[in-house]
């Protein structure tokens, strides 16, 4: 047992399955700074804690009482087992559910930065209302422009690779290609500042320069002129092109395209129907009707929107399987995480539980946040979560999914390591690593490896 008499009494009560005595011991220690019982997490010479003993004894009530007192569920005994490992070994679903309600599957060891999220620019929102400064920067020879045509970015393929870099132009080059049509340039979006590491004597950055985005698709013949001016370039299709862009350029693309799209498809005020103009470097629209409500108070119609989407990897009660689904539009053999739009009035957790239940019939308890990813198809914020199932019977909503299945960790790991031949796709494969769905799957595999 332990050198701590109170802990030893608690261990004996657990061993004897004496719920009354265990509750009495725990209740006496609640809120007390007692030198003989400083923590619920005292471990014996074999590294076992009270929580581990309760789980080993399959005593659900005592386990619940200990968990209520914020016991550390990540402690390991001398065999390297956590309370969760012990519950899995003895197939105690009740204990697993209790632990899942309290304990994350694993903590994220380092911040996850997903594709489209590397932020190479300082957006400098403080400069968006400074029209004098913006106009100066637009014509500054150092400023850089990325060009779109009908929302497709101009890009060059890297030699010998399947990746692209965005074509980058100066204002002078932009104007020389457009000629007289430069007067028709509208909706130039300010993206931010690329900051130099060079400092002057006053420790101020020098050689910083601004980035802008513009879509020339509405100007006659302009698209072909840029292709002629930059041999070897093309206008990238969203799929798969956006996922083939260099990682830093992908973030610039994900910032620029949705703003340009917002202006192209929202040319009239949704409040009164009058024309709108672009303000604040592209991040606001102002109605031309001075009497419109949108000019009198802050309304969300005046600012670019994005749609929050919950995307979740559902983990089985014992942690050994995950739930993946496929939609009819997916390529043959591809399965992915479940996902769905959040609705007004929902928390992230509520949205995750509702979507999983609607699509698969599975009930979810604990929901863990993992990371997020902006997804420019067209403007979605993917909120990545791990969802811990409390049931296992699948009932597929055929309007949402073609199929949903539980997959073992071994089968998922094999599929993850497989090189996919899309001419002969395997029966199980996943979205590319640029997608947050794949990151959630890899995270779950990593957490499983850490338990071995």
C-alpha cells in the first residue's frame, strides 16, 4: 500500500468494494488542506492510484466519486498503464465512459498549424481605414500583387514537382499588361505586410512591403494577356489546384480568394438593394444609400462572412476504432471524418453531437477540440474535434452518407501508410494530408501508438 494512512484506508475501502467507507473518507478530505492526504492522486509502491484500483475492481460508483474530485487520469503505474488502459484491458465500458467524460484522448503535444493557416503576412487591420496609406502602397514599386481570373489564381508549376507558386507582380507590371484597361481595375484587396527582418538604428523594420490581390476576369482578354506575359503559368482550378500550392502561398490564396468572391457575388445591399462600394481595403462594403440601416449601425452584412463547420473523428468507447463515412460524391474507396455546418444557437460541442447522431445514429459524450482550418471552398472554418462515442450501433442517414463504418486502428494505419493509385483505388483511403480530416486521423493514430 502507501505510506499515507488516509490513502491506505481509501485503497482498502476500494479493495473491499465498500462504497460507504470510500465516500466517507473522500468527503472528509473535500476542501481540506490535509498534510496526510494532500492529493487524491497518491500512488502506492507499484504506481497504482485510487482511481486505478477503483477501475480494476470495476466499481463504477467509487470510480465516479474519485473522478468527481478531479483525479489525474493521465497518471501511469509502474507497468506504464493509465486508468484508461486498465479499463480497456478489463473491458469495463462503464469505467471507459466515465473516464471519457473527464479525460482527453491525448493532449496535443505541439500547436497544430494546418494547411492554409501559416500566416506569412501581417494583416495590419489598423491600416485598412487609412486610404492615403493604402493608395500609396498600391502604387509602391515594392508592393506585390497576386492575380486572379474568375477567382482562379495565376500560378507557375515548380520544376519537376506537382506544386505551384503564385505568380507575383509589381504594380508597374500589372499596369503594363493591362494597358488602357488598368482604369477598369476595381476591388483591389489589401492582404497585409510582408515584414522584413532588417532593422534600422531605431529598431524599426525597413524594406517591409504590402501585398494586394485583384481579379481581372471581368476585363476583356485580360486573362490571356497575363498567360502570355508569364509563360508556364496557368489559372488553377480549385480542385486539386488549391491543395498543390506552396504552403505559404496557400495561406495567401485562402485569404485573397474569399474576399474577392464576396465582392463579386455581393454587389448590392441585402438591406435595401442599392449598389455597394468596397471600403477598408476590401474588408467592408458600404451601401450607396445613406439612409440604409447598414450605414447607421454595425451589421454583419457589411463584412465578409465565413461558415463554421464541425469536422470530427468519432472514437469508439474503448478507443480502438474510429468511425469514418463516405458521401456519394467521394472518389471510390475514400472515407473521411464526419462533418456538418453549425447552426445558430449551437456550441461547437452541441453541433458535433447533433451532426454525428443525424448522420450515423451514434451518440457522443466528450468532445475534444483539436485544431481549426480555413477551407476556401468557398469560405468555411473547419473546427476539428475528437468525439467520444457512447454507443456503437450505426444507423446511416442515406441522404447524407453513402456508408459509415467502424475501422480498427490497424486497418486505418495500413490505409494511412498506403500509396494510393487513383487508377485502381484501394477499398480504404483518406483525404490528403493538407485536409484537417487527415490530420485528425493521424492524431488518433499517434495517440494509439503512445499507448503501446
